[in-house]
C-alpha cells in the first residue's frame, strides 16, 4: 500500500488511522509527503487499485491519469478511481472509463487499461 498527500495535516490523520487499525509502516506500507507527480515518478511497480482525490479546483487528476499510463503503474486487471466534483469527459489514451457514479457532491470515475 502506498499513501501520498501533500498536506501534512492529512498525513497526520492518515497515520493515526493506520495506528488505530494496527497497520504498521513497513516495506509493504509506505506513506509519502510528495507532490503527486513526484510520488508517481518514484513508483516502480504496477498497482491493482489507485485512488485519486486531488483538490477539485485543479485538473491534477487528468495529469495523474496520463502519468499512470505513461509509467505503466496500473496492473493488467487494475482499476483507477478518480474522485472529482463533476462528470469526467476527457479521453485518456490507454485507459477506458467504464463506470461513473455520483454520491452527494462527489463524482467517481472508474478506469481500466485498454
């Protein structure tokens, strides 16, 4: 598991939650305080599930999706879940949006490799 957030306050909450769940930081559980591009650049193996929850006012998620494809970070049968405040209408080469759902104010777009 890899967690990343640029906000140190968010990371403090995450670390407390991991402690509550008795999930120690280890070689298998990493927590980073990087910007999203740096985090994606330092990963070297594909993930089964990637959850993107960038600030709604920016299109960081679109850039992240492109970087995930470029770096081959999504496993063959993996999924990316991208949370944002509106429906996702952009085409991303190498990914297919196969589902999208709205819960309250949040939209969740689900992607798989093509």
